[in-house]
């Protein structure tokens, strides 16, 4: 690809709700075509809303020997995409696309039948199967653009994004991806053809299908933006941008016009419905800005995510997570110090893939506690208890304690660094609502203050902090 062909290139990614129906695909395609009239565009698409869940549920039925449930889900998959095709495309453009849908559904059925015969779901097979959702979306989007006389081509990211072999949560190999992206997408862009690339998936260097884990479609868009030296990345979803709080909890929440990479990553990590932290990683060194925009209201400006904001002032946003659990560990014998216990526990957590949302410790009792997502609690407990099985059995470690009636509240803002009294104001605001603070975690960067509270008081605490910090005021 020549420098001229990629000058000003924008990668536009559309989430599941933006691809959720024939009407939404039309609207998303119009956004692509409109921008492509000004500069080169690469589009990345998610599966239609709820389709990935349907695919995974089908594999669960297959694994459990439930052929009727498996076939029922496959019929639903085919019907939804065939009906969308018939609504989306003129009659003279449907035949080849319907055949393409049937071919992809047959490919999924082949994998599901294999799972049914084995009675288990190999991770590699799951990755190959769930990518069908994005491949169906890419087929529909590209076909619709072609039916409107706009040159477009569906591209399987398996031919573009090269990853390691960690199935289900692969990491891109950026050097190899850069080469393959130039080879696969460069010629299309030079001919004025808009590539419609599948999100979420890739392949190992030897061609085995992989997926990129939580937030994978956004991640694949940022991988391509970095690999193609894009001018911008636009993430289209069903929200107006990054807000100062969840508007369902705080009616006065506002859209932030600018946030930094670090702020966006912290907000996502602590429960905000914005980009997954991994999404931003490929963009940082190239300083590629990201727009978070609403495909249902494209006239709204959205939020721009940038490397830095001049003179940031105070907290920018507050976010929360209700489905979390606090796990506490404490040595019961001097044979095992708190440092050793913590090291062993976190090595086990790292191997399991469970994310630690917050960590606090006691220097005297050598005890510590950490917060995990509720849906990762069983995984985390199994990993920790397995790693410490001998110590637990012989009483060197007290029984693991778990509290699921808690919630996480996180206040984020680069402007909090060095602001005297900020933490005190936050705790005072929470206490005025009669909400107990169970644990506190603050990193050395002072970018985030994380507080664990009783779940029943979480919403009150969010509103109190938002008001105390003036987050609903003018930008």
C-alpha cells in the first residue's frame, strides 16, 4: 500500500447493535460509504446482536448431547440471517448471498457435529465456530454496499490478523499482522474497494483460527488501525460516547468530549461500557486518536480518546460494578508469610486468566483481599485453592473467605494527581449516604481511586460521588 493510498485512512468498527437488523446494517453502511467518499475506509464488523451467545449456546447443547437443542439453534441462526438478507437486499442480489449464508451455517453445523461426537468443546474448535457470526455480518454488509453500487469486499480477519496460539484469548503478533494487513487490504484500498473485515477473530501463523477474547471486535479494529497507520479509529455503538457516569444511575451524567487513553482504559477496566483496555494498547505508541460514537445518533459528536489532555482538572467520571466478589486470604502460621501467600495466589490467578479488579492488604495481619468479577469467581477460587491445597489442608492458611454482597465504585481522572483532600471529599460523600467503605485501592499514578462498598449502597454512593465532584457540570 502506498503512503498516498492510506493518507487519512480511518478504521470504522460497528458493534452488534449497529449490525443487529437490516435497518441497522443500512445505517452503518451509509456511514461507511459517506466517509469513504472523502478518504480511505476500512470497516470492522461484529456479529449481529445476540448471535455470538447463540453460537456458544449451540456448542453447549452439542457438548451435552442435546442434538435437538443444537439443531433448533442452528435453524434460528440460519433463519435470522436469511430473513435479514431478504429484507436488506433487492431480489436480484439475494441468490448468491443466501447461498453464502447457507455455506457458513453448514460450516458451523460441521463444527457443532464434531463437538456433539466428542462430547467436549476443544478451545480451537470454539474459536473457529464463533467466528461464523462475524463472517455472516461481513457478508451482509459487503453485499449491501455492492447492491448500492459501492465497491466493497468481505474479508475474513483470519487472513489478516496473526496471533499467538492462546485460543479464546489470543494476542496479536503485530509485526506479522502489519505485513499481512498490507498484503490483504492494501490492494483493495488502492482500487477504491472498501474492505469489510470480521471483528474478533484471527489466526496463528500456521493458519489455525483464534479469537481475541473479551472486547475482541474493538481490539481487532485497533490492531488494524495500528497496522495500517490509520489517522483515526471510530468505534460505533449504541451510546453517545463515554459518560461521566451510568445514566441509569445518575440522570445528570454527561458525555465527555475528551478523555485520555489511560482514563478510558481505567473506566473500561472498572465496569464502564466503553472500550476494553486491550483495545487501546496497539494505538498508544502511534498516538492514533479514537472516537466513541453512536450509530443510532451519528449527528452527536461523541467522545474523542487522545494521548493526553492539557491541564486536566479533577475527577472525570465515576463507574461501578455490582457483579463482583471480594476474596480474602490470611496466613495462619509463620511458616507462610503474607508476601509468599500473595505471590502464590496471584501466580495462580494469572494462570487462570481471572482479572483482579482491586487489591488491598494489611501489614500487621499479613492478610489481603482482592476483587474479581462475579462470573470469574468460580475460576479464581478453583485456581487459588488448587495452588494452596496443601497449605489449606495443613492449616497454614485460614479458609478462604468470599463476600459476594459487595460492589465496586471507581473514580477516574488524570487531574486527581496531587489534589489535596480529594480522597477525603469522596469518602465523606459516600459516608453521608450511610454507605460503608469495605476496602480502598489507589495506584501510585493517582489516576483511579477504587472503593469496595456494600452492594445495597452502591447506587447511592455513585450518585453522591458524581455530585460531590461536580461531574455533571459543563465540560
